[in-house]
C-alpha cells in the first residue's frame, strides 16, 4: 500500500482500524481513551532502533541504547540492499542483519525507490554491452524502529508498547515512512512523545492509543506493507535523541506460535531543506448508543477546532470506526456550526480499509469554526453498543493531517477542553500564554 499526500485528489487505504479485537473491557467514559497505562507483566520482548552508522550502514540499539553485536557486524560502510540475479532486491539488507527484518519486505511498485518488476531487460539478463542489469534499491533509512512481541500463542490477543530514544545527534524532518507488519498484527502506531525527559520502557502491556495522548502520532497503520509520503515541503520534525512510543495491537488467529513485529523506516529531508512541520489531529465523539439488532446514523456533531490552530491547513482525512461501522462523513463548519463544504464522504465506507481523502487545495478552518462529524453503524449483536476500544464496542473518529504543527493536544473529543483531557490523561496542563 502506498499513500502519497499531494495536491491531486486520490483515494488511499487506511492509516488504521483501531483495537478491533482487543481484550480490554469497553470504556464507559473518555477516561478510557485518555489513560496512558503501564500494565504488569512486562515480558521479555525486544525492541531495536536501527540507526545509521558513521560509515553509512546501520546499528541496532536496545531500549537501553546498547549496540547489539549482530547489528554492529552488519553495519558495513555505505552498504544498502543487495540485488539478486533475478532482479529482486533484499530490501534493507543491512537493517535485516540488525533488526531481523524479513527479506520479503519489498517496496510496492511505483513507490519511491521501488524496484520495477523483472523483465527481459532486468531479470538478470545481459544487455548488448554484456553488462548485467543494475536495479535501483530503496535508500538506507535515516532511522528504523522495531517492536517484537515474541512467542504469541494461538488465540492470544493484546496490546503492548515500548518507549525508546532515537540515537540521533541532530534533529531531522521525516518526509516518508515505510511501515511493515508481520502476520498476527492488527495495528501499529508510531508516536513522537512530547516530554523529552520520558524514560525508556521495555515491552509491556499498555492502553491502546496511549502514546497518541502523550505525543504526536507519525504513523497509524494496519497495512502489512505501507508507504506514507508527506506533501512536498511538509515533514514530521524529530529532535536529536527523540523519545518514541511504539504500540502493537495483535491477535494470533492461526494455529501456531508467532513472533509478531512492527517496523517503521524513517526517511528524512536533506539538511537545509525548508520544511513546515506536519502533525495529525484525532477528532471524534463518544456520544452515541447503537441499539441491539438495529442501525444508527448520528446527527452532525459539531467539533470545534482547538484554539491556536486558526492558521493551519488540512491536507488529508481518514475516517475511522470499528467493525459495525457503515459510514463516516466530515464537513467543514463555520462558527455558527453551519456546514461550509463537504470534506470526506466516501461512496462506500470500508471500516477495515477506510479511504484517505486528499484535500486539494488544502483547507483552512474558518475562525471559530470546526468540523461536522457523522457516523453510521449496523449492530448485528444482541446488546446495545457504545464507545470503546474492544471488538464489542465502536468508535466515530477521523484523523486530520495538517501543517504547520501546533502545540495542542492531539485528540479532540466531544468539545472537552484540552486541559481537561490532559488531566484525564495525567499530563501536565498547557503553559500559560
């Protein structure tokens, strides 16, 4: 899957469908969304942050920052992917040595740096000069993060997270991400945490979307091979030594034990390139109740843009529900809560792979305005369904991708003020102006 955020409208698949199978009980209040919980049973799983070596290779570091011997051995100067005689690149060969990435994690056709399919000219044949064909490969990423949940038994399902610090000496602006999920994964969220003093934490059970309430999400994905390209001139800024939160929600529906992984490669803009910082705003409502064996379509819910975001531009939107969802619609709204223009209205909403709609031209919200959000569901169960993360609960949300980034809480729910949400999430209040 490839999502390129540009100026031409085009449908793309989802950032994520969240918590479809989670074991957590449904949450009766917004506190469930906004509690970042470090649970018991931390387990023994590993997480590797693969960084470029000084010689241009890669080095894997554990959550404590110690280089791994196997990674150091693989960090050969200037190395990238190897090309076989059949024309199939072993993507990220050096990173594979460091982080154990599968050789099948190849870029999609048409993706930046992707290898064209083998042909008479590229499948290891020689040309008229008798030279073997040379195939392009994806460049070595500027940083790679990986979470591994080991030995997941058949039928097991949970959410686990790690917190790691990038081993980077200078800030960078991420303009492309390549996310790869293994069998058994449900969704993978990569977040840059706001508080630079946050301590690293090993793998442990955690609250779904907990990182998103404590920082700025970079990737929310459930696709097994997913590229995200930000619009030209927009990037996600990461500081030197940025603290990152990785969340993996998984369910092993098979009949054998799995090691379940999520990996993201981060590609930065060249030094000196002028970039506006991008961000993601999660907007939704928990104010609904879907009757048993019934359908529900909500009335348009006005959700105000947080103060301080009046000059931002939104460039894309993704709708989000759980498995009973049948529709999500978003409109721009004025300060009188009147609709201004439709922004998101897919012809057929697919909750598992919702369309990411590019907005062209990019959209500013009127002063004092916000969004009108509507969702619809078909409840096929014997009980009433309300808001929550579990497979027996529902959501009504959209992700709004915008620039320039503002220092606001990344979640808007039912017009609850930002400091109240932070208090619920046990985060410090906003500094005084």
